[in-house]
C-alpha cells in the first residue's frame, strides 16, 4: 500500500531509503541456506514511512513447503532449506515502489534427483515391487513438490499408456487417481531422439546436446527435477548432472534384473536422509559431496 507524501518531502525520503541496509544473501554450504544479514530494524517507524516499514516480508519456497517469515529480528535471520530440497526461492517485499531495486529475487539452481523403487538385490523393475498406501502417498508428495519430471522415451511411454486412463476412471483407487491427476498437471520433460510429438498434457521435449540442455533445465527449475529412467540417469550420472539419489528399498528379493547401478561410473556419495515405513520399506537419500561445495546461489 503506497502512501503519498508532499513534494518537498521526496529528497528526505530518498535520502533515508539509501540509508536502509540491504540484506546480503550468503550461501551457507553446511545447510544449503540463504543467510540474510542486516542491522536490526528500528522499533519505531519513521514518521514519513508506512507503519510496516521496519518489517521485511520474506516468502521462501523450500521444495513443496512455503514459509512466511514476516520480520528480520536480532540482526540476523537464517532460512534453512533442509535436506529434502536445498533449492530456495526468496522474494523480499518492501512497501515502497523501490522494492524491486533494493530487494532483488534470489534464485538457486535446482537439484536433479534420480529416484526409483528398488529391491534388496538391486532389481529396478517396476513390476518387482508393490508400494502400499503409505509409500504411494510418499511418492505423490515427492512428485508434487518437484519442479518437473525428467524421463527417457521408454519410461515416458509406460507412464503415458497407464496414468491418463487412471485419471479418467472414477472407479480407480483414490490414491492412484490422486497421483494420476497430479502427474497430469506436472511438467514432464522427455529426452528422445525418435519421438517428437507428445499428446500428454504438460509434456516438453528436451532438445539440443544433453549436458547443456539438462544443465539449463536445472537452472530454470529451482524446485528441482525428478529423474525416473535408469538408462537416462546413468548417462546423466556420467555427465555429473545427478545431484541426489533417492532409493526406496523394498524388502523383496526379486532374483532377476534389470539391476541398478550396473556399469555406472564410480562415485562417492553421502547419506543425507532416511525414512522408514511401517511395511519395512526404507527410503535412502544420498547426495554427491561436490553438491555441498557448489550451492550456486545467483542474484
């Protein structure tokens, strides 16, 4: 809300605006956080500013969670992105129309996560496991919180042949219909050299050299991407583009392939998150060590 001021008050307003400390974003590699450091705001508003001036309104989109921090107190406010989605979107809002100049948007590169179900013996065939309702809800929340899905042509066509029909079927199980509707609304990126026409809604073909195209896609998707194709993910891993590996391990011995990580390039990972389900399924999230040193915040 703007408040009009007398013409002769403008120089004083501009002078005071330039004295307002501007928060400086500092990437914190330990927490994948944006640290906003500024002197504590005055307790009494200046008479020619709106009463809300001493407060900075900060909206932070961390994965699928939206935090609203209305004030910067004690001279320092730290926003943690957590281990689920280190990407952070910040928008500093100021009641004056100079806000966009003094408080720019801060955006980080999104993470590319290879996520898949797998058996105890390493089989990644989707027919070898049967997620229960708890695991199904976990996958739905994960997919809904991402900025997009990244698939190869074969996995895309498997999904395309099944889930749109589930979304239209009123007799389908409720959890499956919920997944199908959210997947229909989600952006789906497909890497394919053979197919160019896609009728499923919100589907986009990745074009150009794979490394450059996916790197650009990560920069445009701060909420991160979920990759679900083992073959495509193997190549992305070789190119150093996969940041996280989410393995949902089912207590099943399949006794057959295809096997995960067969002939993949050696890489050192660290465990950043675990989640245990009542059925004995365990979700393990690993991250490349180099991701912590390259949080890549840009202003």
